[in-house]
């Protein structure tokens, strides 16, 4: 997991979440919290996805605080 801040097992800071991510290209692997809409399950994320408008369903890890002080999520997998 090079380049990813691992979840801290002693805190509830980072979780695995299902979400819809607004991103211009799916080549990125980290996203600002402002681009992420958390969903309760994979089905809900897939239903809310709109690839034509650049909203993609994904499973993410986070949030983590970046060195710049922003909250970010890391891509675990794209949902299809």
C-alpha cells in the first residue's frame, strides 16, 4: 500500500466506505472529501452513480488527513 496512509487500528478515523465519487477521470486513486458522497451499501452507490456526468461508484478507505490538512479518501476499488 505504498503512498496510502494505512487505517489506524486503534481509532475510528479511517473506514471502508461505499460512495459515489465525482472525478474527471478514473485514473486517480485519492479524492478530496468534497468530491465524495458516502452511501450505506454497494447497491445504493451503484444506483446513485452517473458515469455520463462523472459520478462513479467506488469502495473507499478514509477519511485520512493529508499533509496539506485536507481530508481525503483512497480508492480501494471501482464498483461496476
